[in-house]
C-alpha cells in the first residue's frame, strides 16, 4: 500500500508599515498586509502578520520566522511600506528609522538581501519574496531637509533588482522607478492586483505575476509596471494547489 505524502508546509511572513515616525505616513500598508494575510491563510499558509514594527522588533520577527523554517517548506515573505536603495543594496524602512540616506541605513533600516539570504540558508523548497515598497519618501522634519537636500523624497529612485538561487522576487515596479501610492483606494496598486490573482488554483506563480503585471500596467496607464526576478530551481510552483476531482462515473445499469 502506497502511503500518501504529507502536503508541503507553506509559511508566510507578512509585514505592513504605514505609520512612520520620521517620514511620510502611508495609508495602504496596513490594509495591504491584512488582505495578504487573509488571502494566504485561505489557501493553506501558516501566516505571521506584523504591523508598524520598529527596527529592533522587525529584526526579532524576521529571526523567529527564519528559525521556524524546515527544509522543503514553501516560504513567502511580503512587505508593504517604504523602501530605499543605497549603494546597490535595498533597505526596508522600519517605523522608527530616523533618516533615509547614507551609511546610517546599515544601522537604522533592514537590508532586504540579508533577509533573502537568511531564508535561503534554511533550505526551503522555494522562496517567494514580494516587495510593495517602491514609493517616494518624505522626511517630516523640514529642518533635516534643509541641512541635507539628499534626504528629500524627490531623490528616491526605487529599488534595485535582487536575486537568489531557488527564489522568485517580485517588485511593485521596475528597478529605479516609483510605485503609485493608492490614495483613495484600500490597497496599493500592486497588492490590489496580487489579491485578485493569488488564490488562483493550480496556477504557477510566474503566470500569476504576469497577470498582476498586466493589470497594474493597464490600470496605471503604463506608469507602473511590476518587475520579477526569478532564479527558481523547481517547476510548477503553485501557491494554491488543489487536486482535480474526477467526474463520478455511474455504475452500469444506472
């Protein structure tokens, strides 16, 4: 008798930060994180959701999540909030990050590539890395802007491409460009279209993200186009995998 293999575990860490101490608040990330968490739970993910984390809190949350990963798990990381590139590195901005430029980011923000590398160290089946954080940023303190023009939000140029073997990284917009803040809408544009497609059954994640990109491009009139960097080692990565039921065959004589 053949023993049926246990389904692969699916783990997700979802973080949304909209209430910032030192830069412009964002209205969408809390809704984005809540929506993603609910959607992922509905398709079998074990979800850890956190909102408005300070840097120390975020570091601990990420470490706890990393340590929960077992070999062959499907792992998904989602972040909505402010992000910035500095010297070819992408940084996720925590609630209490005091300034958004220069070498200070190494100690005041979270390096996105470091998270990706650490997740990979636990030998998951695949890593899906979703970043909805390529928005312009604005420091709240005008005196800081006056002293340091480079700290102005107008200098933000989005995030750079990332890669890691066995992973798929999706950005809200192309490298060096800025995502549209969904003012007046419940969700940011990228997450809005993710939520429309992410629960599609038996659909490869790359196909899902192509549908997302198409929807974002059309709704933004080509002002925003999501970007995907894939270094996958496995085929047919389904976030929602359902067995197709065979049609009932009536017995003879019926």
